[in-house]
């Protein structure tokens, strides 16, 4: 008689299945993707207003240019600072 492997879910397996969240098709001015993950945004562990009390400088997007070396990127960013 052949042994049959049974598929038993363990505590470590729970929640490890792939999330079926559609990719974003729009983005906010901050660069954040507009996606719905089905979570309670009022839950105490969720920061539902991460940009509260931040400055304009803190919210500027810094896209790295992969065609530049790290040193070149620093030089270019310093030039942009004035």
C-alpha cells in the first residue's frame, strides 16, 4: 500500500497564500499607487495618514536614474539643490 501525503495546513502556512491584488493603474501625486488591499484603514496598527504634518521637501519624489553611477547621481542631485 502506498502512503498518501496529506495536505495539512499549519499555523505557519496561514496567510502565506498569494494575495490577489490588482496592479495599480493610477498613482497619486506623491507617487503612491492606488490599490485596494482589503484592509481596515482605521485599525490602530495602520497609519492611514502617513503624510500628516510633513513638509513639501519630505514629500518630493526621488527617482534614481539607473544609467548613472551612485557618484554621478549624487553630483546631479546636488546641482538640482541649487
